[in-house]
């Protein structure tokens, strides 16, 4: 899967995660569902402010502050890099996480700017109890005249808090999509599995992030 298609899928998925809540099938939401709802409510209030929503820099800062504390970024990074995570040096892990997070924050933020008027329905959790440490929060994205879209959030109770570590759209895993994409990128570099190929991947991520930042800075200056 190429980066353009992957980013588009991520935009949709992350947008859906923060949509206003429609009626739930179950009478009450439970802890992991409430985590998502609370963050979505905060973001909805801010994005209703047209001045705030029009300042992409402020949006990205807010998303970083409010959304990513409920994301298990270390776990996602390990899933995305797969076996390479174990082979990576401490410095490479830090660099990868820095650039990958910038990518996700910016893509996440763009979703809020470009999507409006969606609602989300929470489906009942299966066999949920206080002893459960991992769950899949199943939702349906609703839009008039369009078939509901299934968006599921894989969450775990880590260090006393429910956090997201993967998102699935109609059964397709966001983390695995990135893993496949990055694996193909490394294979094209001609040194699959090596330290140098991971450095090359990180460098390309950094270049893409810098390019996007420059484009958005230029747009803000014009506006």
C-alpha cells in the first residue's frame, strides 16, 4: 500500500475516533468507551470554534496534548516495526517514535479540519468486567444515506489507564498497514532488516514531515 492511500485511510480512521457521539446501543458506556468519548467531547468543543479550527498549528498542538495521552505510542511503534524493533538501537527507537508521532499528529489534525457532521454509535462490549485488561471498542460511523462503517479501537489497560494501540476500519488494521508499508519501503532500500535500512526509513519520514511543515507554514503566511 502506498503512502497516499495509507494516509487517506488514517485520516478517515482518526477522524472517526473523535466524532460526536450518537445514541449508544447499550444504555451505558463502560470505562474504555468513556475514555474515547471524553476526548471526543473536548475536541468537538474546540473544533466548533472556527478561528481555532482555521489555525492548523494550534490544532496540531491541541491534538498532541489531548489525544496522544490516550494512545499507547510505544506499543504501536513495536507493532509497526515488528522484528526491527528488537534490532533497533535505543537512538533509532527514539528517532523513529519522534518522526512517526509527528506524522500521526499532523494526519490526525488534518482529519478534524476536513471532516464534519459525522456521528458515531458505540456497540456493547463483549463480556466486559473489571478484570479484563484488553478490549475492542466497536463503533459504527453514521452518515445520512450511507451504510454504517465499522471502526474498532483495540485498547489495553496499561499502567492504570485505558489506551488505544490499534484502530481497524472494516477489519483493516491501521498498525499492520503501516507495518506493511514500512517493510516495503525498507525492502526497496536494498538492505532489508539492517540498521542502515531503518535509518533510511527514519530519514525519509523526517523529510516528509519537514516538507509538510514547510507547506503548511507557507499556507499560513499567505492567509
